[in-house]
C-alpha cells in the first residue's frame, strides 16, 4: 500500500510540473511577436528578420523539438519563463527572448538511473546574455508543432510533453493560439 501511495504522489507531482511547464510555454506562444505600440516608431535595424516564433524539429535530446520566442515588452509587467520581471536590460535589440528545449539531465542523484532529460527555459539575464534554467526533470520528449488554423487567423500550436514516471510514462498535451503572429 505504501508503494501505491508513493506512486500516486509521484504521478500527482509530475502532473503539476507538466501543467506548469505547459502553461509557461503557452504564455510564451501567446506573447510571440508582440509589438509595443509606443515602441513601433523606433527605428529597427534592417536585418532584423529574426522569427518571432521558431520551432526547430528534432534537434534536442531524444530528437525533441525546441521552441524560441521573441517579443517586445509591454507597458505592464511581463515575466520570462522563470518568473523574472522583463525590463529593457533583459532584452537584446529591444526584444525579450524565451526558449524551451530538452537537454540531458544535469547533476542526477548519485546512484540513480537517469530517466529522461531536463526541460530547460532559456531567457536573458540582466545583461542581455542567454541563460538556461531547469524547469523540470524526467522529461523524455518535447514535441511542438503548428496545426491547421481554425479560421480565426491565429496560428495554433500543439505542445506535448512525455514524462517518465518510474515504470510508466505519461503524455501531457495542450493547444495554444498565438495572439500576435501574422
């Protein structure tokens, strides 16, 4: 009975972590391409053809996808994927950067068999340099794909996280709509 209780608690914890990670990814997708109306009159470099939302297929751990988002900051309070308040010093060329990727798990407990990797959040520090922070461990695969639009003009993206739960695996999926992409 104790084993079942531990398994249930691990499953509930994994579900909560996956829900949190999916919500952070969804929030970033909704912000992708945001342009602050007050800054739109600023002169932009001609070579700023960087994508507001870029998906790289099969380049992460276990051939997982990666997601990179760029957007301007609003006049309100914006946060990056680890909860830092976005201010001009946390931007590069006026754009905030958020990325989600799967890497090998760093510093696994001694003697433990590593199952899955670490879902990483990539953002800019106070000096505009990229920093990676672990969102959660035990992720075996991250999949991100654009799906056919539903006629609303927004782009739709399906995000799926596969997790290792001891002797089983779990899949968590959500569909998010962009707000600011053409």
